[in-house]
């Protein structure tokens, strides 16, 4: 496993779904009349790929071009609560795609905006620095210039690179760990060579791009994976119910493949894992099910603001805004970089984070008479000072089960090598309608080791 975040490089769009009812035809044209109802905005393109990876628990840095217009500002604010955003300048308006839908079917798509990436100055240097420190890189190219502008910097990263290409974009940088065109894109990328099969296309593109592997994705038919100079393997896709909306599945696939490669998987295994994640995403409703409440300035939900709020107040505000509440728990004695990384990744899974902290008596029962080193009032104060923390709650019991019942988080986060069955509070989370997410710890970071090192130095 290579340490470091997933760095997503690419073009971010604004996707808008207008949901309504269509029960009659227009009297002056043979088209349905849609009585518009709910309107949902979400990131598209690289922004969606980054958001889905962050919601799966990954630490994410998004390098993208954002316009200084209302759609661009909304995207920056909406995404900044879940990841670090390195924004390059955009020449022109932010690209927006508005889908008019009725009863789950898209009737019309209206595209606006013509912006293209224009990297200059500090932002380009920040982008190059992010690529050097990446654990894995996903290039999510939608043909709007970001991948082209950073192609040379991407070629220099030591991290495995997954390149999701676009026919209007640049040729993938040489040495990519995996290139992931769909079948239509593979046909265009093979030209002027004739296209005879996905296996032939994968083999040809692996040579042409000097890539370690190419996966031609085929939707329900799986993917054809070719290693450069090796055999072609057909990887099946999981069965997905007929009629489900596959919009966004490619973004989820590419992000999951990049994370699997970061963790040391072979190309074939990374594609298989990514296919499973994409299938789950589609079964869950696809991109149309992605909900992001309109953010307030600073990336927080309206109503949270800057003033301190109690944990129950935060929970009420998040639910009222239709947001996603995240909670985590622990002793947090001698706060260190591993704790901060965990808390940032936990906050990226939703719209607000509540930290449940063991009281001093609870810590002593768990850790022994010499702990905690830092009292609960000071531990609470330090946690409240972190930007990623919205509220802190102290509990006296050995587990936070009773507190979870009151807060009812959508996501309960723990760090370590647990499974859900190891956690006594997991059943309480399920009964409250939430899910449990286990995030890996940062290697080498331990409060116990810090205390031992400090005592040895005395």
C-alpha cells in the first residue's frame, strides 16, 4: 500500500436534475408537459468521482478548474466540506447539464457553459505538489482541458495512475497503471485501426498508450482487461436490476480501481473490485440518488454557522436540511496526526461530524489508572478547535451506544482493523437507520507509543 490521498485530476461539471410529473402533451407541439417539482444539484465528472471516493472513506484531493460564476462557486462550496479542492482558473462559464425527468426517466438534457481549464501560477504549482504526494491518481477527463494542462505533471507522479480518457482529451500519459475507456470510447481511440472486439481494442490501446494495463468497460457485459504484452482477461460484472440508471457508474468504477491499485491489487483484481463497487452504486440509484444540500459559505450546511452548537442541535440542523450526519468516537488522548487524518476522512463522509469522547472515568476503565494524560475538558476543547469537527459529546459509559441512540447518525465511523461484528455499538447504529464505516489508521501513529516515547525521554 502506498500512503497518501487519492488525487483526482479532471473536469468538474454541474449536474442538475429537475424531477416532475408528465401527464399531458403540449397543445402546440407533440412533446410532454413536465410540471417541475424537486430540483437536485450535484457535482458531475471529476467532482462526482471525487465525492464518491470520499464518501467511501478515502482521503481525497480534487484538482479541477472552477469558474467564478454561480455554478462554479456552488461546486467549490459543496465539495470543500468533503475534500481538499485545488481549483485551477476556468476560461468561460462552468459547464452545466440539466436533465428534465419524469417518473425516473430523462426526457431532455439541456447543456450550458463552454469553460476550459487555464492553469496559471500558484494553483498549478499546488496541483503538481498534490500529484507528488499522492497515494494514487485518477485522471477523470471530460475533454475540458484539465487533464491536458496537467498531463506532464501526472506523468511524473510515483503513484499508480488510473486514466479515464475522453476522445476529445489528450492521450493518456505513458506508464499509467490502468486506462479505462468504455466500449464507445475505445472504438474512437483505436482509429484508424479497425475495431473488431473489446479484447483486441484493450490489447491495442495498452501498446499505443504504453500503459501497464487497459480495461475496456462493457457495462453489464463486464470488462476486457489487457496487460501490455500479456493475455486478455474478461472480468464479469455483477448482476444489476434491469432499468436502473447507470449514470455515474463509470466515475465510481474508476475511483474504486485507483484505490485498489494504491492498496497493491493487480489490474485484474482492481477491475473486479471496481465492478462490484459500480454495481452497488447503480443498485443504490446511481448519480440521481446523490444528494448534496446547498452549502452555506465555508462549505457548511445552512443553519450551522460559526457559533458553537450542542451535538443534538447539530443533529437536528443536519436532518432538517436533508444532510448526512457523521459521528465517530474514542478517547482522543494526546491528539496526533493519525487522529486528525481519521477525523478529516470521517467528515468527508457527510455534511457534519460529531465526535463522541470517552469521559475521564470511562478512559480509566478502558486504559488503566495512568490514563487519560489529558483531561476531558481539554480533550474536548482541542477537538472543538478542529475545522472538520462540528460538535463534541462526552459519554461516561464504556461504549457510546446510548449517545448514538439519541444522535441517530447516518454514518458511524471507527478507525482500525475492526469488522462491524467487532463493534458492540454497530447494532445500535443499524437500529437507528445508519451504517458503520471502518477507516484504516495512519501507520505508525499511536497515543500509547507517544506516551511511552515521552516517558523514555525523561
